[in-house]
């Protein structure tokens, strides 16, 4: 008999076990039984003469006699052969093709009765199977009994006397597994049957109380039914149970991280009324919103604790996340700690350094003439800085002179040492992985785990917050600061209404004449980058910003000062362009998405996004957030060559219809599905969610979260829960999911 943790080689043989391991990383009985069918064949599996033709891609089985067997040679490689056999006299005609038929050409001959099984396709009215599984039931030579090993194993297993029993194939369904050219679905099914035949009753990892509350079948019943149940009802019940297993496993792994970090020593920083935090509140030129004050109260309370804070701050573009983070950092500096702020791009890191210094004024000028008596220092460290500037920044960091350290991935280098790191702020969290933020946290003094605040201006749908970011508590800023101007958004279908695009350029010129500025955004830099390839079947390529800059400078924007900005400029060139735009010396900035985050020019009131259909929903919302930051109403124009009736046209109209980033985030999730949200590891393996959908199963995820949060403090070492969590905590899946 066998248990879930047993290796497969002792049950199905070393050759089959090695193939499963090499192809899918399947090593144990549990791995195999959780390689669930991707679908189930429908209707009669053994297709008779009078049955309706199946749909393309359906997995079907035929039992019939070969009426014709043609050995053919490939046109381009004549030495290579393939065999085409025709079954009976069916309408539509049914053929099966076998490549490299070294032995098959002597066995699959005219007059042989066979069972063929595989996925069907159609070509010029002919039903085709390509390299299907087969069994030889009768042969003109009198030699029956050959065929695909997995099918032979399945057919023989029913009798045990060497004869084939085809009744095993006469079922209402067959499970169709994720397969490969080396390992067919039938091979996997044969291994599953072999394992289930010797499997001991499976202990249930879930407590009986939650099974009863959720009306779930047992683990043993679910694992057997999902592979072998005869009809749909027990399969659905099995899938319900296994889906909840997956939700609980993921949430338990996240609970291990959350509750585990509570036991670590965090740097306590009680709020002071006479420090830099209070001083900044007195000098701010605006009042904090109610939402900012609420979030600050929560963060301040957590920073005062002796356990590390792990919190995500999400909010609309321009909702004031940075000032909240700055006030939190000053609370840590008041207690004698340093803070590190990690940004994904140099443009954003430089923007943060500039804006924080501007807001702090003399409070950021430690050791400088005109600096406040209790001032701290603000250091910037990026990869493109000169060697001397890097040395100076590292000296400020290691000596503790810089209380606030802002940088890109350069902060993660071993040569960067902190004097007393107490808090890490990660901006645009989706650009970083868990291992990177933990790498920065590890630079704290021994025995101290710094507080963590991650920020995102891309609103996170609730199910994503509960899964991808489930190890973090979440705070949300929905309210925009007073004085923020509305942004009107319109879609221009340029091919259908070219005059509208002409009017767009006129509008840009009018805004410039009124003393304001504009962005024009294009998807790619120039002809040699990867987006130069046409969209399949469309002949369309994305507009290059270099070409667009030349066209606009000499054409519709010839009378205004136009600047060019993209990621291939040198740091000095970027600084010069952005400095000129901020100073009002450039009227229109033609750019790529390098300005997507962190660029703050309140005088910019118009944005034209060329080939807007090349961008995702959240990205368009981020880009739009660069305008509407000053005292004038703003306009965003989304330009596309596609038709109004196209799917992309509908997506752009959805962006134009609302400024609510949370509504758009839900639309974005629905459009991309969670496969793209969760991403893929470098190895190409998927995220680990096989049955659970972030879109379709939110109530299940929330129930699993509540269950784990209630159970973990009482029984953190529960073996059943650890088993369910193993696929998520025993690998790097959680860490890698955090990168999405």
C-alpha cells in the first residue's frame, strides 16, 4: 500500500517516475494526484458510426478497422517517413497520422482492428488524429495485443489475464491531463490508476468542524473522484474540496510569514511631540486629508511596537502616499533610526529625493548652513552616479549622517552599510520581489528586523491583496488632496476620425499658448526594439518615440518647444530634459513610459497617448496620473488606430469612463486573468494555483483567510495545514508571486 508522501518509483517503476519528474517535477504520490485533469472528455468516448462529429480539440476514442494504410515521405526531408491510416468507411473521413513509423508500418496495416484515442482536428473536412494512443484488437496476421503501453496497461488491468477489456474505455468521461510530447495524457492516467489502486485511505488535513461548516467531502474521496468519478456531480464536489484545500494552503503559508514575523524584534519608535515629525506637520503648506490622518495613526501605532510592521499602503495616483511615508520615516529618525526608500527607477528615486528635500527644507540640511538644529540628512544612491558621488553617499549612510536614504537597486549592494537601519519603504512594490526587500532589511543591526512599508499607486483588487500580498496588512488612500483638478479623458479612433487627431494637436498648442505644458507618450523608443514587430495578423507596429518626436517637431507642434525623453538617454541627458520640462523651458515632452511614475510637473495639463491600445488598463491610469496635479483642469487623449468596435476600443472607453483606479484594477484583473497577475517563474513553471481563481473564488479565499487567521495562533505546527501549505511555503512560490 502507498501513502501521499511516498516516492513514485517504487509504485509505477523508475522509468515512468523519472519521466514524470523530468517533465513536470512530479516526484511523490501527492504530486501526481494533484496533477489534476485540465478537462474531461464529454459525450460517448468510443465514437460510433452514427454519432455526431466531435468539436476540434475534443479528446475522443474510435474502435474500427483500418481500411487504408499509406506510407508517405516528407517533401523537404524525403528520407523521413510518416504513416497515414484511414478508419473504416466513415463520414466525415477519419485518419490518423504517425511520424517516424519504424515499427508501426508493419503492424498498423489494412484490415487491422484498432482502438485509437487522442485529440481530434480537422483539415479540409477530414477528421484527423495526430500520433494518437492505440490498441491492436485484431490483426490479419493473427497477432493482436500490441499498442501504446499506457493503453495496454489500462485495458489489461481490468482483467489481469492478458486479454483486453474495452469496457474500461466505455465511460461517460475521461480525464484529460496537462501533457507533453514525451508524456501523453493516457500515460499520466495509467500512472494515476496504478497509484490509486494501492493508495491507503488518505488522512484529512482539515479539521472536521470546517469540513462540516463548508459541506466538503473528505480528502480521500476528493482525490479519488477528481480522477476516476464516473459523472459530473462527484467530480464537482471533489473540485470544490480541492479548491478549498488550495485556498487554505496558500493562506496558511501567508499566515506563517505574517505571524512568524510578529515574533521577531522590531525597532520600537514611540511618536514624539518635539521631533522632526511634529516639525514637518507644522511647516506643511497643506492640510492632510482625513484618510491620510487615519492611515498615519495606524502606522504610528505599529512603529511604536517592538514587533516589525509589515504594511502595504495603496492609493490613487496623487493621493498623498509619499508624505505619509515621509512622516512615518521621521518618526523613526526621531527615535534614532535610519530609513531606506527603495525605488525601481533612477527617475523615480531622483524625484523622491528632490521632493523630500523640498518638503523638509531646513529639516533635511543636517550640517549645512541654514539647516535646522535637529535636521537630518537625505542621501541619494543610484547606479549611474559617479564613483566619487557614490562614495560620498555611502559615507553618509554608514556614518548615520543621512537619516533618509533613497536609492534604486544600488542600495542592495554589499558595499552599502547602514549605521542603524530601522525602516524600509519600497515604492512601486510590484517592481520588486520579496527577496529584494528582505535583502535591504538584512542591513539592520543584528537582532533587529526593520519595519516595512510598501507602497503602490496601482490599486490592488481585494483578492490579489489577500493572496499575492497576503503577508502584508493593507491601508488604502482613496481621497485625493484638496485642490486636485479633474481629468477629462477621451478616446480618439484616429483611423475612423482623423480630424479628431488634428484637433488634438491644436489643443496641445492652445494649452501651451495659455502657458501650460503637455506630455505625448509613445509605446517604444525606436525601430530596433522588440515592439517593432507587427501585431500578429494586423501588420501594425507600435509608434516609435524617436520618429514621433521628429514628426511632431516639424509638423503640428513646429511652433512650440518640444523635448525628447526615453530610457536610452544618459543620466545627464535625462536630468537635462526633465530639468528643462520642470523649469518650463520645454513645452511638450515626447516620451515613453519612463514618466509613468514619480514625475510631478503641476503645470502639465494635457497628455496624448499614441497607440494607447498597446498599454494595459492600469498603465494607462498611471500615465494619466501625471496630469491634473496643478490648479487647472486637465485632459487625457487616448489615440488608437483600431476600430471603436474592437476589444481594445472597449478597453480604452472603459479607462475614459472613470477615474476610479480601484474599478479599473478589477477590470484589468478580469481582462488579464490571474495567470498574468501572478506571473511565471524564470523556470517557466506556473505560480502553484491550479484550481483557484482570484476572479471567480473571492468568497472562498476570504473564508480560507479567516479560518487560517483564527487557527494559526492556536495551532501553528498543525501537520495537516503544513501539508496543504507545502506547495506554497516549501518552494519559492510565495516570494515569486510577490513580484507580480
